């Protein structure tokens, strides 16, 4: 009666339970077909599975994958799927934030009030892009050390949108009243122009950013920024955005002369 994950041709992994096992074969039944029987070879991959836990709010889902009882591929994928189904697109795995593109608009997830709630000197356990942004911002303010936010993923994963949210948070984190300076406004408004170039249609994304860039955001003490009311900011000692520059810009130049079937050359909107 051991609960397991078994390989599946369509679902990748499927929930199952062991009926009997010998040195030569393992007989299981799947959750989708409890009356059926499936025979597995001794070398076919199976992983231990924990039973689902339900609360008054429904299926219990963990905010951090490191808290999983069994940490392996099917458990990770199942946890991400369960969170995705209830519009929780962000999940921690230790200090790393995993984001799953919902391909739809989720109301209230990036509102200004939500952004302000993450501006704090105390770290939050809630997985969100604003939480990761605040961690990097506090690293600058509290430890006076340069910070790096690495955003990676495949085409259509949401890297470009995530970059916008990180920059928006860092531009507002140092203000006491939520008002942005002219410099902060210029940095934020430069994004649409930069994102208008270097895009092309791929098999997964009609407007894929076919470039990578290293953006350096520069901060200085709020007391030196000359902004009224910006000395302490929203969360104790704060620094304010005072400039930005692109240190490195890598373009997929091979796309100019050759594209895969179903893909296109660069376009500009």
C-alpha cells in the first residue's frame, strides 16, 4: 500500500499505490484507475509520495519546496501544479524564487498596496517577486553591498515582465510617500523603449525578447537625494535610485540571417 509516483506517457508522473512487489516486477494501481493494474519492471523509476493534506481552505500547498517530505522531481512538479491551479504562481526553493507564467491577469497580485506591504526591514516568508526585490534592496541599505538579481528562464517564461516588477519595486522602495523622483520616473519609463527592440516570434512566444541585458541600478543615500520626506523611507534607513545604465547587451545576431521553421526575424512594435 506504499504511495508512489510512477512514470506516465502523457502526465509525466502519475499518483499510484503499490499492490505487490517482487524482485522481478512491481504491480501498482493508479489513482485514475483504482480497479486496474499496471506491471512495472524492477528498473523502472518510482518515487515515494505523501498523501495530500486538506485544510479548511482546500488542498494544503507549501510556500517553500525545501519543506517537502520527499524532495524529487515528481514532488516538485506536483507542488508547483497545485499552487498554479489556485493562482499561486510564486514558490520558494530556499533563497531561489520560482515563477510560473499564468498566461492570464491575476487581480491584485501587483497592486501598489501589495508592493508597499513588502517594503519592510523584516524578511517575509511569502513567495513573491516583490519579496525577492526587497531582500536585494535591504542588502544595499543594511549591509552597503552591491546586490545581483538574476532572472532566467526559457522563452515565454516571463523574464521581461519580472524585470519590470523588480525595477518598479526598487524605484519605489526608498520613498517615504510613494512618490517617485524624475530620475526614478525616467528609469521606469525607459523600459518600454528598450523592450521595443530585439523581439521576435518564436515557437512558444509571439513577442520573445531575443536578447539579454545587464542593468545596473545606482543608489545613493536618501538624505543626499534632495527629496523632501525621503530620509527614512517606508522601512528605516533607505537609499534612493539615482541612476541606471546597461552594462552588457547581448543580441541573438544569428536570427538576422537564419530562423527555425515557424519562427520569424526581428520586429518592432
